[in-house]
């Protein structure tokens, strides 16, 4: 009998025997389906697309219970099989791409909403964010924040690979104290153990890309549900739109769940808004509670803008307009990429969000190949801003030239074109890696995604932790 070849081409494991050992867990071995589940949204980056498009797993497991999840991890441990976790596959950096082949564990069948409390929700890692929000609505609550990809993103994937989203301008990013209340995660060893992380310890698992534990359950903060109005306002200049977004984010009179500013040239890629917003104008996208709508209109007028749309949910649906957050965050990039795959994007932190004149000056310097798109958030009560511009890709040299221009104009580069967790302007997080040594001593989880791991994997966890910079 001829041995079945490895789909990834990087493994000598007997995968049919491995699949048999996983029983009764559902598995997928069909190469086309395995390859499909080996992808995420890395194709936003032409650099990552070139690097990752031929990276595949060898087998997909779909556990339906935590016992089945633990069984998958135990079998992987016995076979020294690389393990990559997958939720909805909405990450942009190849977080869900198996670089070394191996087992893909798809969590979407672990999808129960387990408990809704007065200010929290507890759910299994594979629960869709949209389903969690629907369950909360019946209890008069909503997520403190969620990604623009909520229809396919899982709560575990958001915590493992995400950072902010719709609601962050009111409630901060995920790492804000109190937003993640508890995480449960399995170790990868002979007998996997489910560990509980609470308080500040949740940050040891959050945004670690599944490198140091297999998230099984998440408890997140919720907030009272409100009657949000979908708002779009247009402006003659990008500077005016940015100032309006900043004023909205800073306002003590107007609550808001979203404040996104989009260059007029990008709005040309929003065909479903044709006839609903003034063409060729710069755009402010927001969600404002009904009771603050008059104050919102006053703010827009004071900044020289025009409130094109202020829609209740039923009105939005009747006009067949997508949710306004589908024109914000990384959905903005997606709208352009639907029409032209030669575009890409980048991530820049604005060091002084109040410097609107500096933003306007940089906008003028960028020319025709870089189109600004700002998102406002809050952290520890302070307004923050990031720029996720559309960049018409002319090669990596042009991209890095753009990075240098942003850096010279008061911005921090968080590179969206790397698939290493330390590569996006982030320093090695030795807290993450110390926990990895404890939870994943063989280093099987999401192999190849940490450039620092190979240098410390031989050390005991205490020595890895000691490399961490002291916290203030």
C-alpha cells in the first residue's frame, strides 16, 4: 500500500493513522478543504501572500467538546505534530497559517454561549462574535467592542489575535483593564490541562496568536445595549473630517461607538453608498446613540461637514446599506481589495492625535499612492488614533519609503506585512514565551511565528520570564 503523501510536504507523520487516533473527533483530510482552512486574510499583504500562499496543514480536526479538544492536543503531543488553531480565519498576518504543516484544530463547533451575567458574557472559544451579540441583545446588553468581521470572527480568535474594534473609541482596546475578565486555555502535553487566567494574567494569553495555550473559553465585559444610529458625514477636506472625528472621540456630550475617517478617494470603492453620500468628499463614519443625534449634527456643522446619513436600523436595512462598520477598520481595506488586488494597507500609530494640522500636512505629502484612513480609540481614558491607509503597492521599497515618511511625521509603524508576532513594531514578550514553555514545552503551537522563541526555548520558564523588561 502506497503511503499517503503529506499535503504540506513538510511532514513524515502517517496522517491516516493520526486521523484514526483522533476518533471520535471529526477530521477533514481532503486536500482542497485542508488547503482552504490553511488560509486567513494574509492576502491583504502582497508580501505575506508571496510568502504564505503555499503553506498548508496536513489534517483538520473539528472538536465539538472540550474533552475532544484535549484529545486532539494529546494525540498531537504523542506524534510531535505541529498544531495551528483556527477560528474564523479573519487574521491579517497569517496567524492561522501552518508554516510547518501539521494539525489544524478548527474551533467553530465549540460555539456555545455559556453564561450572560449583569456585565459579562462567558462563551466557548468558537462562538461567533455576531451570535454572542445576538444572545446579549435579548438580555439588554452588547459587547464592549467587536471586530468589523463579527459575522465570521470567533470570540477566541478575537482575543488571541485581535486588539481593538467597534466600541474601542468608547471602551478601549481588549487589553484595557476589565475588558477581558477571564480566559481558559489548554496546555499541550501528554495529558492536557485546562488552566484559568484572570485579572492581569489574561494579558499573558491575549494577543499571543495561540502560541502559548489553546483558548477554550473566554469571559468578556459587556455594556448596556443602546439604540445606535448609523451616521455618515462628509467634508470638503481631509483635515476637516479628521478634526470632526477627533472632536467626536473627545466629546463629553456625545457618546459614540465608532469614529472612522476615510479619504474621499477610498469612498469611490464603496458602490453601495452611491446616491447616499456626497461623491468625492471625505467621510466620517460613526455610531451615535439616538439621544445624542442632535448634538452630533451640531458637531458636524461646526466642523464644516454635512450629515449625509443618520439611519435607524430598520431604515438602514430598507435602503439595503451594509452596517456602517463595514466601511471602517479593516473592512475599509477589504472594500478596496474587492475591486483591485494591487492595493494593500499599513498600520501606523499617531503619536499625537491632537495634532490635526500635522495630519493634514502629512496627507498632502503622501500624494496619489497613499490614501489615509484613521480610526479613533481610547486607552486609559486618553483618545488614541491609528492610520490604516490604502497603499497602492509598487514593491516593498515603496512601502518602506512610506513607513519612513510616516515615522518622520510623528507616527509609529506597526508593520502589517510580517507573520512574526514580534515583527510588527513589537518587542519580544517574554511573559508570553515563559508561559509557552510551561504550557507547550515541545513548542508545537503555531510554530515559526515567534522569532524570539528559538533563542529561549532551551531555558526554564523562570529564566525566560526574567528577560522581560520590568513594568512601570
